[in-house]
């Protein structure tokens, strides 16, 4: 049973560019959440998707957007990249429970 | 949002019991307390979750006092492979994820 998978593993972008990160949830899970983790800090909640809709959103600007597909996979899009967007982006999935399973993350570097 | 405070780092030796305390003074009535373990370049891994009193599973115990303003993760007989960062999460994240808060983590170093 595959766990949560994310792609790509690493990504380097330039300021002002746009990026799309992808996540496939654990088999059977229908809820996907995205987190940003800066170096040396705990993950910060970006948003959560359920039934293809954004259900909850953290304190992130509109440059951060997402999507969930009918197969429950999800994308995180970030527009107009800033240097401060450099971080590990984590995807987590769950099924109507409190226990989330995290993926390995995508390391984004903005230069 | 709950304000989470954890020690920045802790050292231990193989075979010892390790207790990591998390302070969450303004925890809400519906909030759960969850602990995660994270190794470098990996996502956090679920360890244990509780609401009140004591919870035990095959890898850890979680102690939560009656006022729920703190919690203690207990790792029995740690080994070198337990060296990692441990995060405390407060919130009912599946129904109210936007108000869930991670602490900044405790780096546990286990020495031989």
C-alpha cells in the first residue's frame, strides 16, 4: 500500500516565477492538506481540500492556490514566487479521522 | 490559535526513558494533542494522539493533565534511531485544520 507521494522531490525557481507541486494521497484517503515548513520551524498549515473543494485555509496570501482532482490527488500552485517561499512543502492525507499521514515533501528553492 | 512551546533540544543516552513536554496554555475544548517524529528530508510521522489523561501505544505514551495546558511525550528505552525532531500539534485538524498549530519542534539527540 503506497503512502503519500509527492513530486517533484526538489525544485529550483527564480523570483516571480510560478510553481506547481503535486500530491497523491494514501490509498483510501479523501482529504488532503498542504503545509509549508521553513528551515528549523514546525509545519504551517496552508489549506485543506475535501471533495474537490477548499475546506480550510491558513494565513497564506492568494498567491497560494490549490486543486483537488476526482481521484483525490492534489496540486499546490504558488504564483509570483518570493525568496521567502523557499521551504519544504508537505502534503498530508487522511480519511475522516484525526490521524494524518505526511508525504516526504518537496524542497522548493527560490533564487 | 494555540500558542505552543517546546524545548529546543534534549540529549539522552541509549536505553533511557525520554520525556518531552509541550506547553499549550490556550488549548481549545475541541483540540486534540498529537505528536510527530521527523527525520531530515522526510515528512513528519505520527507517533501518538490524545485528548486527556494517558494514552499508550507500542512506541510511546502521552500524559495529559486534567487542565490540558501541557502534555508530555514519553519514549521508553530510546535507541540511536530515535534521534530526530519531535513536534507537538494542537488542534482538531481534520475538521478545523486552519486552527491547528505545530510547535517549533524538539531536537532529540540519543548518544551511545
